[in-house]
C-alpha cells in the first residue's frame, strides 16, 4: 500500500514509518519539525520506498498522490509545549486534522487519528474505558491539548457520519522508548536524563500519582492492527500495568545505577492523579495487548539515552 504518515519525524511517528517500510509499504512522511527531529528519519531517508515532504499540516497540503491509508501523529504532545505553544496545538488539532481528513476523503483512504488518554482529563473513572466521557478543565493550562484532541475526535466522527470517511481513533496512553526527546518535559525522559547526569530526580507532588507505560513497539503494533481492523469506535492503546511516579523514579535509579537523590517539587495544575487504560476492547477486537515488560522497556530506553547523550 501507499501510506501517508503525518508527524513522521516524531517519536511515535518515526517508529511507525520504520514498521511500515519493513512491511514493504511505500510511505510518504509529512512533518514541519515543530517537535520532531531529522535524526529520527535517518533510517527511513535511506529507504527507496520513503518520500519526505517538509510541511505544516495546518496549511493547505501539497499534492500527496494516491494513497490507501493516512496516519495522523502530527501534534506537539509534551507538557513542555502546552504553555508556549497553545494556539499552534489547537490549530494542528483542528485545521490540521481537517486538512488531512479532506485529503483522505479525496483519495478514498482510511484515516487513523492518534488521540490521547488526555481526553479523559483527571479521571473520575478508574481504569478508564472508552465509554468514559472524561473530566477535563476546558480553560486550564493543559486544555489546548486535551480539548484539541477531543475536538479532533468530534471532527473526524462528523466526517465519518456526513461523508462516509473511514476513521480509526487510537487513544494513546503513556508511551516510551528510543527516540524520545530528552527535553520534552515528560516524566520518563526527564528522570532518565537526570539520573544519567547525576542530577536530582524531580518528582511532582508526593509521587503517589499513577501512570502506565507502554513500550513504543507495542504501541505501533496496536496502531497498525487498529488501522487494518473494522473497529470504528475509539480504542485505548496502552499498558494497564499501573505504577506510581515515585516508584518509577526509584526504578530508573536502580536501572541506571545512579546515586541521584529524589527531590519533590510542586505538582503542575491539572496534573492527572491516576491514569490507567482498560484495554478490553483492544484485546477482544484487535487481539492486541502489550508484550514488553516495563523493566525491560526501561532498560532499553536507558541504553538508548546513554548512547545518544
């Protein structure tokens, strides 16, 4: 197949591109490097079946040619981006998604939207099922991302109802692995970078907040399975093995052999207290569940950060 991947230079997007090329597909990558990296495309750039177009999807799209699949992973997703770039994020989640939807519709292609567990906000349901509508502050410091992704789901659902666009929606929970940005503000790369430097690990609040970590190869497998399935409802993709942030920090210290101390700092506004996916739908409808154990995944990620300091 000929497949378009928006956000191809990002963390997850670059892993997806490598997976699709490995399966023998022709891939057209789009990215404006707002949060992605040219380094992430080093391998795909050498592949004869890969074409890259530097482009901001909020602007009219260049001719993409015929395609059967469109994956949209284009959006700054780090908490570090929410403060300085809220309008950019909202534009990507609205006009950018609209542009890709129109391109997919014109090509008769299927579109997969990378949504997020952030649409559940600071959840009152635990674990979170796809039927849960969420608990989101629409004017808080994270709202550009939370509400942007919620709008994107509404937009694509409307396109499916009104125009018959084939849409798949993946609600992605915390994902990690090689090729993450060290400075993206997320917990795990921050902990790893601090530990390798011998700096204090900064834990927000008392560290009792929970997260669940899914290794990137597992997540990409879920995306591909969802795209090729007949599932039109949103699907949670993540690892239901829940851990506190404090326990994750201690695990990073153990695996790095670092003697760094743990330093407790103030929690950011609207920081979710709990986060864990119910993946029953993915298990039953896609035959998917994560396979990489957290300690193994953490060790692989730490090794990559050591090699790329």
